């Protein structure tokens, strides 16, 4: 016969107490956040609680504390991350929720890290977690479910399950409009600097570029779609590669603003004028897009609003509510600045 939930938890605590060589009362003090436990003993009990995947129930948490959520990035040192942080924290102020920003490298953590990660978040009193552009594994998703820790993903790289709640932008139509803008200016040799292999955001934006080219009766040449990632160095390398071609493109669509900045740098280093010799379009419309030289034409992704929607969605789930859709996309819009113009042949 299946044991009641309460008995399973008492048995788990007893097992932890036995493994740690302490009393059950000592383990209970650690679980309930009491401070009358020696630091070394507390650390060992916490380690064993994590190893046993013990989940503190809501009743055991300190009732008077404010709600806290974790906002986790693979890399938060970017204009993109800054915009999202602003949106999430603004919504946190409105909802009286504390936001703790952190970094978690899924690639280095290994496939068994999910349980430990979820347990640490629960142990630290987090009421939910927002994960940004990370490639979650099935093991990690299962660990969040066992810990009853609500999860929302922003701009997911890859989702192994369709029922994971995520917030994004209309990446396909945004890239379509960027490419159509260049075609409308008279460009025909249009290159695309894509994102990492398998990244949903990059793949969707690439499909939008290809659709615009096909709709205009143009064949996207394989050599004009160059590998990269979301960063400056990859954009710089891609720009150098494209401009070294015997017949270089007259325009480039980059998967992000930061990658577009790299293409701009490659053009300047080659002595080319932008947009007189090369037009460049980015994606995201981060605050730095209007600071570049020349100011960058880009697709505006409502990053701050994405952060606000993600936090409100997470709190709804944490309060026992449901979502109308597991995936929400907010509308993008092309913002035309000085980095695009007609190709010289069309002038």
C-alpha cells in the first residue's frame, strides 16, 4: 500500500538524520530555518537534504517573508539581458515581489544537475524561476516538477516538451519584415548572420529571412547564410567572411543587434561606408541600437514587456492559476534608422 505523503517525508528526514549522524530534531531545525544549529552541521544536513531530493513544503517556509523569484541567465552581460532585467524588476516592484538575478551554465552543469538546481532554489526560498534563452533538459524539467517550483522560459533555445510555458517575440515575422525592407530598397544579394545551431530563436529568424527572399522570387544562396551566434565576435567574423567574397552582399540581416554591431565593425575596418556600400539590419532594438554609428535599423522586440509578461505569468502559475497558452509571442516592429539605404547600383 502506498504510504501517505506525510509519512514519506518523516521517513526522508529520518534517513537524513541517520546519514548525518544527528537527531531528527536537528534536521527539523535546519528544514525550518532555525539558527541554533552549528554551521558545519547545517551544511552537512543541507547537502544530504539535496542528495535525498527532500522538498520543503509551503507550510514549512517562513510565513512572514515576501515572495522572491529567480531570474536566471546563461549570460547576463549584454544589452539584451539588461532590457529583460528592467522589465522583470519593474513588474516585480508592481507586484511586491523580489527578483534575484543569477547565472547558471547548463552546459557545464551536466545532465544530473536538475535536481540539485531545483533543490537549491527551493532551499533559498524562491517561489518560481524565470530562465532566459537556456537549453533545458528533460531531467531538469522533471526536477522542477518534483520540487513544485513554477517555471517560465523567456526566448527558449530549445524546449524538450511542448507544455513548458514560454514567452517570446514574433521572430519569424520580424525577420521577414527586415528582409522585405532591404528588398524594397533594391537589394538582391542579402546575407544572413544566423544564431547557434539548434537555437529556436535563430532558426525562426532564419526562416523569416528565407521566406522573404522566396516571396520576392530570390534564391537565398547558401554562402550568404553564415554561421555565428548572438555575440559581437561572431558577427565580426561573419562580416569579415562575407566582405571577403568575390561578389560580397550589399546588405546583411543579423540575428541580433550585437551581432549586427560586429558586422558594422567589419565594414568600417574594410573601409566601407554604411549604408552607402553595405546596409545592415539587427534584431532586438536594444538601447545600444540608436547609439551605434550609424544608428542601427533593427527589429524592435518588446524585451521589457516580455519580462513583465513572464513575471506576471509565473506569479499566476505560482498562485495556482492556469495559462491560456503555453507559448506567448509579443509583436515585433521594424525600426528604420540610418544603417540601411539603396545599394549603389540602384542609386
